């Protein structure tokens, strides 16, 4: 169960949440979410989830690996945010979390009651649409807000016409 969304209340606005990762399709999700935010005078939240790893073994290695993962997450978010700022003039909120992606998405949605739409992109590889999209299809981690799934094959012009 998710808390009541506040995006329609005075002083609030609907936010679109897109997950940034190292998959080629994530750029399509961000493109669609940012276009929808612009078209509806909404906000954009970009989330990067650092998956937990097994860093045990050498003293100090865990912290070095965590620092590197955080730096990579920040760089990925900054690159995506720069594209959004430059292309559309939107200032996205940037969030980095560590944990299992579906759990961290749920937590962020619960914490930010203005997030009303989750935008994901389906990959076009033979391995399938991607783990987050697959989890929705399998209902293993159904999200408590509407989810828009964007095909990786959509061009910028397609997204522009649909958003």
C-alpha cells in the first residue's frame, strides 16, 4: 500500500520517476519522462540504484568499491541531467540509493508523495526487457503507482509525438 499522492494538492506537482542505470534503454525512459514532465508542468526525478555487492575479503576494499560505485552513479546521473537541462530546460532531482532496485524504488515512492508515475524502458535484447520490466510483468514487485513502459526502439521524434 502506498501513501496518498499529493501531486494534485496545492503547493505540489506531479513528478515522473525514471531509473538511470547502465542499460542502453534507460535513456529512452528518461527522454519520455522528461518530455511528459515538460508537457504537464511536472517534475522529474532521476534515480540511480547501486546494487549491493559482496565486498568482504580485504580490509578497506569495501569502502573503496562503494566510493567508486557512488562516483559512477553520480557521473551517470550528471550526464543524464545535463541532457535534460540542455534539451528541455528542466532541472531534475537526482537521487542515489544503495540496495535492491525494486525495494529502493518503493521506498522513494513512499518518501516522495509527489511521485505519481514510474517510467521504465523495455530493452530489445534477446535476454528480455530488463529486470525491472520483467518484475512488473511477473508481478513479483508490482509498483504502487502507474508504470509507463517505453520501448527502446522509440526515436526522439516518436517520444516527442507521444509525450
